């Protein structure tokens, strides 16, 4: 099965054309190389536009939404709050694993990401940091498990060793 994915970059400066999105293209390439039918990156400003973009992706029926940016501690970093407005159930282990991966690979500031992960219907949404390294860390954690994870979300069973 070919999974559908959407990448959303959250950056007020990138949305205004002040600077270039560097993490969104990394996610597009990584997902594309993994066989996803991927669109984006859509670049939106912090705040309410994040919720609107997430709702549009869910309404479009994509299987996976990866966001990049807006997970820090500045007053404008509201991606987790906007994501919580959209999801039905959280999947905290995914966000924890992404932070732990960054720290284990020499990036102590990875723990500063407030990103969350969760389900909106059958769409998995995962918040990633807005840095190229954070995008790569997210792919490193998600790609080995994503087929099984998305299969479960769509009603598949647990894999068994026997």
C-alpha cells in the first residue's frame, strides 16, 4: 500500500519569505524515498494557521502529517497547542522517542522540543522541531516503524514473531 503524507512547515518568517524552509524539504525527500505519496511542504505562520492546515490535511484523508517548527519555547511556538485542538488521541511514545534519539546522538537541546504526536481519526500527526537535524531525527525514529504503525491505525493487527 502507498501511504499518503503531508508536510507542514511552521515558520512565520518562512511564510513571509524572510527566510527559506530548510527542514520541510528534508522531510519531503525522506518520505518520498520511503515510498510515500507526499505533498508539501505547505508553509504557514505560527498560531491559528497551523490548526487550519492540520484540519485541511485530516479532511483530505492523508495517513501521516509531519509538521516541522513551532515546538520551542518562544511565545509564538504554538504547534503543540494547535495540534491538540485537532487530535483525538495522543501517542506520547513517538514524541518521547524522537527527543531521546536526538539526545542520544549528541544534541542535548533535543529535549527542548515540546512536539507531540497523536491521531485525528486515521491520520497520524507528528510534530518535529524546525531544524534540519530535528527533521532527520524524526525520520530516523519514524521510518523503521511507520508501515506497521499506519497499518495498525487503519485496523491492522500486531505483528507476531511466530
